[in-house]
């Protein structure tokens, strides 16, 4: 391959026709999801008030490949396949022998990877006669994607947006409203769980756990009018995102390369799973020595400082219980700008892989994250969202390590979204207003102490 090639594209005929389901290839079965009231394994009937049956079946499926509906592939054609780029200018800026590649999911209409799962979730809900969907959103990428998908399929969309992000990112809210969604700052006075939080703390800046409680409550009390959609954490969401890695495998073949290191930012785990899981069989069974690194904020370190235990997926304890690395469902992270990574837990698949030392994890402070974002923007030309900027920071660490070792290493990462709605964060960084925050051990211990007792 020529030294001048930067971009590796696939024709639309190569959009994956099936999602990859990693569950049959995992070294051990995932721990069961538990009912929040009985603490017994949930069945389809328990989840039916929240999800359409097609997604419930995908959540537990042991089929390795699941067909992507034609209607969903037609929507995927609006932006897929997304490009794989060789970051040659970043390599030069770092003076590294490493070869750095990134999959650019900011090419989607919503500006992030989230539409990969929003489209099928809206499709399956519409196919089963749904009227509308409720959801939460942090930075707004997921809320934007779901509002678009609901617009495509003629569904109502009700979004509970973490209050600090609602205030930091007004144009994300306007974008959701442009697609027809109703958007509420969470905690709100519209739900019992929101009112309970406000009664305890009227100045609450919110959290993804609180917003999930509100969205789940609205769906569960709607009499079947609304279902709930989740943008991360769950198995079916991770499976929908594997279109990222499936395309990347083909594109790296065009480049004549194979990754030594794969990096992704991780909040609930969806974009990380999307780039990583299709490569996992090569690591587990194919003898490929791939290092896989999940990167999280130092201020919300669920993998690196959390506990592997059963916990509620939301603050009010109305969502199902999942065994995951968690900081505790009552944990409220500080209002750092990486809103999509401010979740108290990690998805079950990612947690189980980390527990078995199959993947690694790193927690990176906010200032290093934005330093990396600036380096990337000034070399590659794309302003990255704060979330994938955590991955970029780790990539820079890996590239410098390759230089110190004098080794060529192939590094792949997922640039999960652009940062064009995050200019307030960049302005704060450029003015010297961003600081690093590591959660005190006693605060984490206090939140973990409130984990449910089984």
C-alpha cells in the first residue's frame, strides 16, 4: 500500500448484512440479569413493559450472527460504511514509528456512533406497533440519534437529558427538538423519581442513572404507549454497534495491516464494544496477541476503581440489576464535559471481559484528554468530542511508548463522534478553566457501600 494513502473506504455493497453477537464466543456465560424487586433472573415477560420482544430475544441470543433488517440497512446507507483513516499527520506530530488508524463514526447524521443502534431500536419498536420511545441522554449524542431514528419511523420521542449537559449543550437540545423530540432537564418534576431527587437536592446537576430512572418510569407507567430505549450497556446495543468493527476489519485488510492495540473510550461501553468485539475471536481463539484498552474519565472510573457486583442500572432502583463494574447506583459524578462517559457502571460484556483480564482499562484526567484533543484537531483537522478524546489520549501514550521501544505498532481506535457541539468545553480549556478531578476514595466507598444486598 502506498505511503501516501490516508483514507480507506468500502462501497455501500459492503455494509454488513449481519450483526456479530459475541455471546457464543465468550469464555464463560454472562451472569443473568436480575429483577429489581425479586432479585431473580428476569424473563421475557419481565422486560416486555420496557422493550419490544425482538430486542428482548436479541439480548439473550446465542446466535453468532443476526440479520440486519433491510429497512435498517437502507437507513445505514445515509452514512455507512464510515471511513477508516490513517492518522499520518498525527504520527508525524508525535514522531512515532506507530501506525495509527481511526474509524470515524462522526460521519453519521447525528455526529456519532449512536445511530447504529437507534435505527434498529426504533425499527423493532415500530414493527411491534409502538407509539413512542423514552430515553435518557448525557452529552446528547444518544438523544440526538434516537430523535432522528424516531423521526425516520414515525415514533414519538421523549428525552430526559442530564441537567448539567442540558445547560452546557443547548444546541444538542435544539437538534433533538428539530427532529421532533421533547427534551426535559433531568432530574425533572415530571416523574416520581425526579421529584424525589429534587426534594433531597434541589440543585442536583443530574446523572445518567437519574435520567434513566425517569425515562424507565415514564415508559413503565404509560400503559404500553411508550417503550424504553437505551443507548449503551445492554447486549443488543453492543451487537448493533459491531458494524463498526466488522467494517474496520475489511478496511484494515485494504491497508494491509492488523492491529496490535485497539483503544476505545468507555462509559457504558457501546462504542468500545462496537470496535472491539468483532476482533475478539482472533484474540480468544485465533492466537492474535491484541491488547485491548478501555479508557474512562478519572472522575468516573467504574472499571479502574469500581466493584464487580450486581447493581441497579438506574438511581431509583427500578431498572433491572446487572452484574457489572460499578461505582454504585447512587454515585453522582462531577460535571465534567465528557457527558457520555458519566455513568456509574459498565456493560455486562465489557465488565466480564475485564474481570477475566482479557481487556485492560485506563482512567485519564480531563486536562490530558483535552490536550490530546487539541493535538489531534491541529494535526488531523477533526475536532473530536470529549468522550473519544479520552481514547486519543491513550493512543498518544501508546504511540510514545512505541517510539521509546523503537517498534512499529499498529494502533486502531474509534473516533466515536465529533465535538462541534462541545465548543463551550474547548473554550473553557483554552481559557485555562478546566481542572482535573479524581473522586475521593471515601466518596466512592460510600456509594459502593449502598450496593444492593442479594
